[in-house]
C-alpha cells in the first residue's frame, strides 16, 4: 500500500495521496536517467498511477503523453485501474543546469508542447484530451489538464528528490486534489490557502519518512476539523511492464509480409526491445519464417 484516497468531512474535495519512491527509482535505474530526466519521468508516472486507480474499472487503462520542444522530447506513461504503471522518456540523458532557485529544470528539458491523455474505458472509441503545456513542470500541466479537458477543478503536486550522490531517488510522490460538486466555499478557501502555503511535497514526504497517514496530516492537518480528509481506501501504485514474447510476435506479424521477408533475407533474425522495460526479445530465422507464414495467412 502506498496510496490513500480520502474525502474531507464536509464532502468538498477528494484527495489521492501517494508515495512512489520505489516506482520512480525503478524507472530511473531501468532507463539510466539523469536526475532531471528521472524527475520528469517520475512525476509523470506518479500522476498517471493516481489517475489509473481513479478509473472506474480495474480493466480500464490510460496513456499520458507529454511532447515538448526541449531535449527530453517526449515522456510517456501508461497506467491501469490496478495502479500498475510503466513509462519511458525519449531522451533519458536530457539534462540542464538547475534553475535559479536551485530546483531541477524539468520545464527546461520538457520545453513547450502538449499534454495528451488517452483513456481506454472499454468503449468503441477511446477518450482523448489534449492541452498545451503550462510550464512543462508537469504538476501545473496536469492541474490545467484536469480543469480544461475534464472540467475538474483541483490541484496537483508532484515531486522527486534524489540522494546526495544523485544516483538514486530518495523520496517521490504527490497528490491530486479534486473539488467535488457540492463543495463549500469556506472549505475551498481554507484548502487553497493550505496548498499555497505548503512546503515542497518531497520535503513533506521526507519529514513524514514516507508514512502516508503522517504525510496526510502534515499537509491537511491544520485545516479546521470539518474540512480535514478522512481516508476511504488504501491502494497500491507500482511499476509493472506487461510486455511478452507473444506481444512481440504480434508486432512482428503486424509489420506485414514484405517487410518481414526482407528482415529474414537481410538479417536472418531479429531483436526487439520493449521500450518500457528495455527487455530484449530475440527471434531466429526459423521463428521469423513461422511468423511470416502467419502474416501470409492474415493477408489472404
Ligand atoms: Zn517491457
């Protein structure tokens, strides 16, 4: 369990609060990210995971795609209703000097661009929402996405903090606060003040030593009793890649008879790498010939 879902006592807002240190560390190590790239990827994975467990059905899925003009080029994250998350950053070596305030320059490596969310809710057409990036720092971009694309006002905080040697994630996490339809103005005023005056989310996670209930109290504990969150659910957000040999076979078949025959003639084999977990799948000539037969049947 690393995530809490809570609603305040007056029914004015809902909060999803998570500590994703191990998820972000796993992503950083798999992709060999610089700290700034790991921060961009970790923030995106954290928010995607929280959105995933907010989906109505466990089998629903979503993809978050951040495309920008900066050296990171693209950050992509996929999540499902069970809180399983995977993702990658197109350029894990992207790095810039810190900003003037000492923070990592995530907005700099992302640049100007767009944030797109694709939700597969088991319907014929997926839901797609896109907004222009606000500042590429990811949290404010998601806040804007929820307000504009989902007409869901609220607030998003996301953060990844690193060990002194910058080789590992020390703390990571965040929250999504959503204003509920019958929200009391007084509650929203108090909430806004609390969030505005709040310390950096990773410092609070560090102070709480990763304990979610302590963290919830550090962030919202000073609100009047009636506007404090009450925990409804404990959930888990974790890294998981669902790639398989079968999926890679399907991908090979889908490139078509002509291209597959060319690979067999020229390379006598193929090696495919999963872009999410970087696992390699090798196919020898005989295996490719079997797939070519399948592709041929498919086209007849
Ligand atoms: Zn994989």
